[in-house]
C-alpha cells in the first residue's frame, strides 16, 4: 500500500504564514480545529514606495551589519586629513539641548557636517558656532550632493521660528551667527519675509550680534533678494556649489549657475556695504581652468568672500566623489583667490560654507568697519 502525503503551504506577500497538513487517505481522521492565523507584517519594515521612487530602496534593504560594514569601508578609504573625532564636550551637548528645546533645526546636523564637533565643542558655549536652518528641515529641491530631506510640499513654516531663533541667539551670547534655509519653492515669496523677520528679531534681542544669512536663489526673484538684503543682515551668502559645466549634474535643475551669480550681484547692488559670500565644493570632477574661471566670474560681480571644501558623499544614494583633493591644492586655491582680490578665502578639505575660522575673520572685518564709521562721525 502506498501512502500518499499531501502538504499545503499558504504564502501571503509580505506576511509569511506556513501551515502544513498531512493526511493519510487510508486512515480516517477527525477534522482538526484550525488555529488562529497570525500574520507578521514584514513589508512595513522594509522600503516604502517613496524609497523606491527616490532610489533609496537598496539602502533600506541592507542588513544593519552590512550598512555598518559599508560605512567602515568608506571610512578606511578616506585620506587621513578627512577623518575627525566623534563630537563630544559639555558645550556640544548644551547647545544640542537648547536647539531641541526651542524646536530648531541646524544644517550642522541635517547636512552631516564633519566640523560639528569643532564648532559646537569646547568648554565655553558662548564661543560655539551653529548654523541654524530655518523654514523647517525639508527642502523642495533635490540636489545630488545634499543629505537634507526633500518633499514637494513640506509642512508650513513655524510662525514662532523667528522669535525662538532670536531667543536662542540671545541665550548663547554669540558675536556672529549664521542663518541658512532650505529652498521653499512651494511658498510664493520663497520664504524671504520669514527669514528677514528672523534677522530683525535677532537684531532686536541681540543688537551686538552680527548676522550672516545663507539663502537660496528665490527662483531668481530680485524682489525677494531685495527683502533679504535690506533686512539688516551683515553678510549675504549664497552658494554656487560647483563650476558652471557641472551645475546641471550636481544641483537641482531649478538652480543654475548664472542665476546664482545674478542673486549675489543683485544683493551687492541693493546694499553696497553688504559682504557677499559664496562656497565651492571640490572633488566633483572640475578642472583647474573651470575653477579659475569661476573665481573670475565671482570677482566680476564683486563677490567678497569665497570658501573651498571637499565634497563628501553623505550616503551611497548620492553622487560619488571623483577625487579627494590634497590640502596643498586647497592652499593653492586660497592664494589664487586672494591674488584675484577676494577679501577673505577659507580653503581646506573640511572647510564648509559656514566655517568657524572664516566667521571670526569676517566678524573682525565688520567690527573694524563699525569703528572706522564711528571715528568718521
């Protein structure tokens, strides 16, 4: 006699259930009471539809150990001059607590800046530097180098953000503060009035604090640029990011090289006493001739300050690093910028557009200007 064995396997996509029933056709069996079915939803733990659309699915699917291994391998490939210690110190933690308490965002955290330990650290919180990011932590653009979250319709701006930001600045007693913002193409004015109001609030609560704003291009709207230039700020910053030929591949399609130049030019024309500032990333595949031409273009519109830093790939879904530029090459570009007439140039592998040493220098320049004006009166 041949015994036939039958098995049934129930499989539900994303919820795995295996129930096997064996029967012997020659032996009568009593019907068994079916056990309650319990589903384990594994799909919700995996990548979302948005992850697939944005190309992040592969990263989400990676096992945590594999992600850690990849990060370790990336770290080993970095030149020694790009490795920094883990952020720590009383000032670091106090500043982090204040930011959380006032519901503020910082580009230091959102953009994973390697200098966060240096700028936020140290024993004296009043000497720390933080770049506060306004209009939320979600950008409407998707540049290929940036790790800030993106969405076509971010949440509405917090109406209390200007007041809370000014309160934070007054608590810290900073001599110089940097305000940056995500691009908000969903807003009619691009967020310029919100940002300008923040500057005015800071000047009211901390009149001795110098303010730099690192703003977007406002879609090339000169009216928005004028609002910012006349807000009472001291330094108008807007980043070119890279050379003209690489701009379409590096930045969002709505950001163009000529548009960024026109924004910096307009700010200077609106308020000639403003210091204008921009930043470039190296290591994206640019040539020396292209970098030199960019510097000449900036001097033609009377841009005062330029910084150079190494592009660092935030995650594997961002564009790759083409080259790790040596410290010697960064020094060469610094000297070339000064020769061309820039007021100041910070240049180094770990320099970012908002950089402690550069801010200290600009603060001294502005203080000297104030003293000269007072003597003239």
